[in-house]
């Protein structure tokens, strides 16, 4: 049985493939042949990463997705904020920070990394680069609950500990099973509520 790359349908798999031929054909039909090649390369990366250590898996997944083009939702989808599935991200060949972070998250879960080790982190990005918004998302990996997280990011392409990223300010983090809330005067911010709604929509796709 092959894996289907969908947030709420993670299946048991062998190491033969993480996609089906039907999925590959559908990607090519929906997008183009280059999209099919991107998906095939993702599949090869995942198969190879199956036998690696978790740190090596982090690097493999991070490197693969960071080769995809960054593009704002407005330019890419014609919407102010759209959270694409991993297949949409790979197929369309572009996405914004949420797409990078969530695609890495689901890929690592497919490789068997425990959900409790992975958190999608909403941060403020201190940068003069006009390409990226100050409102930013990346993926955090924790070897243990109290460990300093390793960050998987599409702005700084290398794996780094959080202490090595003075250019970001963490706001809140979450994953499929929990939410680490950041309080602003005791209340959830509107931004937090908005992003969680998009996260729930993505989980339900």
C-alpha cells in the first residue's frame, strides 16, 4: 500500500513508494509534466530518507522544499491568504511560508517523526528584504519537549537552532494535536485565531 500525501489520511506504507501512479498522473494532468517530475523527486527523496536518522531526515525534507519558488498568495492564487496542500504546493511549483512549513511538517510525519516533536511556529520576521512579510511561519523540531528547537525555514535555508536566529520573534506554535498559545494581555490575538482557522481547513482537505 502506498502513502497518500493528505493531512488527515496518513496510511501505513512500505518503502516502495510514497505515491501512486494515479496520483502522479493526476498531478501531471492538473498542472504539467514538470509538476510530475517535482512529485517524483519528492517521492525519491522520501524513499531515501526512510533509512536516515531524524536529523538527516530534517535536512533532506528541508532541502527539497526550499528549492521550490517562494510566491505570495496574492500573486500565486489571487487570494489574500490560501493554505495549499502539499500536492498543490509541489504541483504548482510555488507557495508562501505557510506552504513551506506545512509541507515539511506532513512529509516528516509520513517519515515517522512523532507529532509531539514538530510544531508550526508563527513568528515575526525582522528583515529588510521586501520579498517576505514580517508575519512568517516556519517549522520547529524538538528532540525532547524541553530541548532548544531546530528551525526549518525557507528564508534562512540552513537548519539552525532557535538561538541562532535573532532575526525572528516567536509568537505561538501549534500542530495537529496541540496548541501552544501566546497570550496578548490574556487574550488570543485575531491573527492567531485567523491562522488556526486556515490550519483547520487544511487538515480537513
